[in-house]
């Protein structure tokens, strides 16, 4: 089996070339607003799967929110949070986490370094929070607007994937650090870990296929 972040042709071609019989992704074939039609690109994607007899499974928001295997829980652990709890509701369900650092927290500069190391990319940072970070909201992917929830909760920092034009002012006026670490980069964790767990449980070979995206 192969895992990857988003369902598209390059991922399918590389997974099939590696001998995968099942592909598990975070982002499926359809996005909100996309036409539910067999466009040329969609036809090519489906044809690849059908001709190779390969299955496809996608787990989107549940794989952000899961308390152990979710992107946000894994990011919190990877950043060294002492503990974390669910937060940031979407339609009545928490999809993110609030992480807490032990004691007096960590220097803000160290937090940004940890993000850089964890995601292997340079984050966009609006540095307007306190010198030491004790709490951080984390919602992977495209959740820039939820920085306002983080401000309302008096958190010291907020991390997501993609920025938005309005968040610079929100961060400045709300006295919070805003960190955009990449939509793709923040959503590699959950699906990779899910693949590892499936491989352990069902004794199958697993390969995570990295198709980096600068967004």
C-alpha cells in the first residue's frame, strides 16, 4: 500500500510503479466547489486506478482531528508540547488541538525553529505574541481564519498551513504569533502514520510517497 497527501496523477503513477494495490490519501478526488464531473484530468486519474486495479481511500477532516493519529496531535507532539486537548470546532466538532508547553514555556524563536525542523520548510511567521510561548493552537491545512478563535482563547501562538491576507493585522492586534507552515507540509503526518499503523496491523508493505507542494 502507498500513502500520500493528495489524490492526483503523479501520486497514482508513482504508487502504481511501486506495486501498490491500495492508495490512502488525506485529500480525496473531490474538493468543495469542484465540479462533480468526468473532466479530462479526472478521467485520467480514474483510468490509472481502474487499469491497475488499485483501490483508493481518503480520510480528510477525521485525519486532522484524530487525538492520536491526526495531523494536529502529531504536530503538537513533534513540537514538544507537554500535553494537548481538542479545540477549534467546525460544525460542532473539534478539528484542531490546543497544545501546552511545560513550565514557563519556550522562547518564541525556539518554537519557530522547531516548526522549521518538523516541517522541513521555512514557515511564514507574523511574530506578534509574547517572548515565551506557553500555549499554541494548531489546525493543519487551510485554517488561517481560526486565528481569531486562538486570540479569543488567549493563546500565545497559532499554527496552520496556509496564510490569508487579513491575518497579519489580526495577529498584530491580537498579540499572537501566527505561523503558516504549509498546507501540504502540515498534512503529511497523519496519513503517513496511518499507513504505518495499517502496515503493522495487517502485515503489508507500506510506502509514503512524498510529492512536495510549496503551498
